[in-house]
């Protein structure tokens, strides 16, 4: 049989295509096999990572002791010696808590609080596996569900504390592995019993019985259905407890009751009745105070912050803290002594230490002023902290040092630190004046001051001016690096003035410990919510942790990080420890003098409710807040009698065995003599020359212009000219403040320099035939200047034009040659001023008759140089990342000998705005994208200068 051509073609096609499809199939199988293999290897590696270091559940029940023996004792905190117990992590109301046994395997026979817990947290507890693989796996994808009871128990009591450094997803998966093993080895009743007796119910109430005693004043066995439901939801949301959130806790109770009805534990009628029942809470017990209890609570908070709330629930831990118990006792009694004295007690009152020993440090408190003695200042609170900046250890704590209070001057060092990082220095002049300066209400302001004086004295208006120079964004950035969280709205107001921000004593002490340690922060790496280390360092309160068997669980591993350059830290330290400036600001009070170099920042709020004293030596940092206002606003508090005496006594006691030493000048810093307060190089007219510190490259290069000599006619009080008789001329030195301080200068009685020139013999009267009409007196000129006037009179022989430097030239230079052609009115000559700069006198001399001379002269300002313009903010060549819509300060330095008429600020070639008087700055509301910024200046003579461009990128 013959085969058709069509069939043959199809056969050939199949024959030729078969190898290609075979290769493809083999390739796909190989890729699939490789993928499976890689997945298998990856899964094995992942499982190896997840299970590495997991403990065994064998012997788990032994952790909780046996009936009749202590069951999971509270975590205990000891001082650094390990000999003094300072705190137990348990509610004071739950000292006699009981272990609750769960024996029933039938959910219907469980106590109401157990049923409520199951219905709300794990409804399928008895029927399901008891652990939650389905919840663990989504956690790997970042979408975790609520953990089941077995998972929570394992995560809170069995996972190693080091797991806090793992991501929540990996922790959840590790917990699920252990929970699976736990549920295979133990009954549901046992696991539920362990959970109910260890769950966190808030306010240091661990276990259901502790919760019942803490919130309701009864044991768990006496709880009603409504009360059981009130407590059952707290472990899911510990902050939603009846003390801290009474309204939310009752809402949560109703949710629990509804869950119990859905699970079949109660009927609808029981649900309705329980929801309508009022719950009577016991009054919260006052926390134990004294003997290190405040330190213990702070260390407990640090433990939870460092290791997470779940790991802080481990019972039976022994924790060695960094507390110096002697210093702790002295801190407590000093704070109590000063508080009692300000509350009207006898001025010689001394509170005893918690252990009954003498309060030696109270003897270091400065004596009260007569006006303070016996007066009730309505103060009700004081918090204090002492740190070692070199080790990061917290040595003593009084009160809640993590509570926030309003502060402004206490944050000023951050503002000046930001300014110093932008090229300014302690000698830079700022104005201690409000932004809107008027002639009224300027009493108490100091006008032009150096940044050193402003920071040392805590001048708020000068601080606001410095904030504008430094840039809010830079201050916030530096504050964040030092541990503060200052939103922009809290840092500066719409008018540019600084606002008060809420900070804690611990934050302030931690930040200034970096400066005390020459720019290096020392502490432990805290963890973020995802288990990763964050940029800030936490102060160290915990040195070692041991489990209930005495095995070490954790030892402190301090990290050291350069957060501020040593030169910048030195500038701030040098200013804050300047006793001369402090005496100038506060007099010579004993409260600030320790007999050793010490930096300090003082503040007293305008409303009198908050006083601050934060200061340090090289070896110790002390932060103190003292205030009140719970009942009535404090009275009579100021910077020197509020928190400062406690700071003085504590720092003196804490450093009593330390050698007195200050901060050495680091490489990159040197001293230069400058005129105070301008901060410029001194002239012979400067009344106060000081030695100031500068970072290399930031020292001044121009001479002081704040104090200027002027030649004055003593009879007329006007500026002397070429024609003023020399015997009537006096040289006087005037302080000439910036234009922005003119009203302050007038209000302060500062003598204003004359601005009018003396007209005494300014030309021969009636000599209209020999005069200069153009340019006018003191006119600003440049380039080639046409001199106009008249030189024509009877017997005319010739006229000559000449010029000399200054108002009274000692040397004249002829302009052109003598002219023998009289000029009735017109051009006399053209004067080429190229290369000249400054004030010059131009004189016309006409010779007539038999050698008689008639002269006329004018004084002019020659300005041939363009203004010198330099962009200060942003810095040349920098790329600053700022938020879209955020404010960016554009600031320039403009130099011109004869005066500046106008400064234009250009963004992308378009004029953003103009300024006609210093300071030469403008705020720009940034728009997304890349922009080019320039500054252009025009002087009085019409010369124009322009800065180098700066490119700024604003993220979208």
C-alpha cells in the first residue's frame, strides 16, 4: 500500500519533533527535581534554625513545684552585691496568692474563671490538638493569629530568654514545636492549670488567684461569674485591666460572657444577668517605696522592654542589678528631705534612710533661703536618677524616672549641639530677644550674647534664635540619636519660637551621659518589636539573670557607640561647666558649685509646675525633676531652689571618692582670642576679650564690628568731617548692635551713635562759583564717577581735583591734570575709582587772582566690590533629605564693606523672597523633587554678588 505525501510529512514532523519534546520534558523534570531538592534542603536548614537551642519539655512540671511547696516564686531583684533584696515582681495585694488546682477533665465541671478563659482564648481547647500550627505558619508570612493556650504557656515560661532577639514569627514557630511536645506528654487539665497560674493579668498580678486578690480583694475560688469574665480577658490585653482602663475592661468582660454563651458554658439568661451585675473593685494598693523599690520597678520595666513581656513572666528568676545600695538609700533620703523642707517642714528636717541609717548626703543640701524656710511650696513629687556614663550603669533611682514632664531649657544643649555641628561655635553671637521685637516688654532680655552665655544661662529667647540657625530637622535628628523622641510640632512653634516638649528624667540623663563620656554612648542594645536591635542604647540596670535552678540566663554585654564627635561634645561640656558664665547668670550660689568641674542645665517652667536639674562630671550623671500641681500650682519655685539642691547633694555625694577632673581638649579643637559677644577677632576697641574654643576651620577670620570708633564733634554731637576743627574732634567707641536689636538697645539706654555729619565750615558760604554739586555728600559711588560743579570766578587761573582716604586725609592724589578752562556749571572731571574701596574725600581747589585759593569738598563711599555671599544652610555641596512639605531654613552670610541693599533667595532660578536687613535667612516650604538653591546680594552701589549653588533633594 502506498503512503500519501501528507502522511509522510506528518510522520517526518513527529520524528523530527520527538527529540525536542523529550529534551524539554527531561529539562522540566530536572528543574522540578532541583526545586524539590532545594526546598528539602531549605526546609531542613530552616527547621535546624528554628529548633536550634530549644529546651526539652521533660521535667517541665517540676518548674511549678509540688502541692504543699512554693509554686513558681516571684522574680527577685538584688543590688549589685547580690546581698540586698530590693524588689519582688509581684502585686503587693497578692502576697498570699494560692496555687489553683485544675483536676477536672470535663470542661463543664471547670470553675467559671477557667471556662471563661477557654471560651475567650481557646474555644476548641479540649477538642483540638492544643497547639496551633495553623497560627504559627501564617506568622512566618507576617500575619499571625492569636496564639492558643499551650502556645502562650510555652512562649511565656519555657522558651529561652534569648529568643527575644528572634523575630516574632520564628518565636511563634518554636513555641508551636514545644507546645506539640507538651500536649503529647501532659493532660489538658495540667496545661490549663499551669497557664491559669502563670498568666499575666497586669499590675504584677501573675496567675488568676493573684489577679482576684489584686483587683477584687478575694481569692479565685470566691469569684462570681461576672468577676471571672472580668479577669479572663486580661491576659490577652494586660493593659486593659480594671485599674488602668475601667471602661474598656467592662467592655471586654461582656465580650467574654458572650463567648461563654456561644461555647455553651452559660445560658442567655446567665449572660444577661452577669452583664448587668456591678463589679466592686478594691482600691489599688500603694506601691512599696524605699529601700530600692523604685529601682526595682525601673529594672522590671527595663526587663520587659529588653526581653519582652512574655519572658518577664518567668517565675523564680534571680536578677542582679547595677544598683549601688548605699547610693540608692542616700538618693531616697535626700529627695525626701528636700521635698519635706519645701512642703513647710522645719528647715533642719532630715529624713532617715530606709534601713534606719543616717542620711549623710542630706548634709550636702544647700540651706534654704529665708523666704523658703517654713513655707509650703505645694510640691508633691520628685524623681532622680544617678548613672555612670562610662559603663552605662544606673546606680540609683527615685520615683518614676520614665514619666514625662514638660521641658524646654533642659533640651537647649541639643539645640546648641546641632548648631555647633553646622559650623557655629560657643563664641557665635545670637540675640536674646523675642522674634517679634518691639520696644515694649524687653526688660530682662540681654540682646546680643554669645552662644556660650546663652546656653550657660539658659536664655530661652536666645535658644529659640539658635534653634532657627541650627534647623529644627537637625535638632530632632540629633535628639533621636541620643534617645529622645521629639516630633517637630513639639520642637518649634509656627512663629519659630521653641516649645516645651515632654521628656523623662531617664531620657535626659541617658542623653547627657553621652556628652559626659566625650560623645560615646554605653549601654545595652534594646530590641524593636520585630526582635531586631535598634539604634539607641538602653541604660544598664540588670547585670545578670539566673533561672530558678541558679543557672545563668543572661549577663549584661555593654555596647559602646560614638554618637557625637569628641570635639562637639567638648564644646558643649566646656560651656555647661563654665563657672564664670554661671556666676554671671545666677550670681554665686552654693547650689551650682561642687569644687570640681561639673556641667549642669537648670530649668523652671513659667507655670512653676516643673523644675529640672540635669548635670554631670566625667564620672557621674545626675538628673532630677521636682514639681507638683496635683492639688494646687507650686509657689515660689525657681531654677535654684527646686530640683537644683537635690542635684547638688547627689552629685557631690556620688563623686566623693572620685578625683576632680574635667574634660581635656581633644584633637581638632583649639583656642582663639575673640571679642565678646560678637565672637569675631578683637580690635583695640573691644571692651572684653576672651579666649574661646573652636573646632578647626570654624574660627573667625574677620574683625569685630559690634564696637566701632567714630570721630565726633563734641559741640554738635555730629560725626566730624574734613572741615571740623581738629580741637573739637573726639574719638568715641559705640556699641552698634544689629538692626534687629535696635529697639532693645534704645530700651536698654545704650547710647546711639550719631548718624548726621557735621556741617561746620563745609565749604565757603557764597562760593557758588567754586563747588562740587555731584556726587552728593556721602553718596555711594563706583567705577568711573563724573564730578560736576562750578570752577569759575573773577581772576580765574586754574582748578585742581584731588582725593584722599577717609574723612581727614593726610595724603592727596590728584585727579587728572590742572585745568585752566573755567566751568560755570557742568563736568569738572571723570574720576576712575577702580581699585578703591571705602570712604574718600574729594576736594576741588580753585586758584584765582594773585594766588588766592577757594576750596570745596565732599565725602563719598566708594564701593567697587561685589558683596561676598556664602550659603550657610544648606551647606555647600550637601544633599539634605527633608520631608515634603517640611520647612527648610535657607541662610546666607553676606559681607559688604559699604552696606547691603537687598538679598534675594532663589530656588530653581526663581526668586523665592527677598530680605533687606540681617539676619539673611528665609524659610522655604519644600516641594518634592530636586532643587537648586542660590542667594544673590545687591549692595548700595549696585554691585551684585551670588553664592555657589546647592542642590537639595526632597523625597516624594
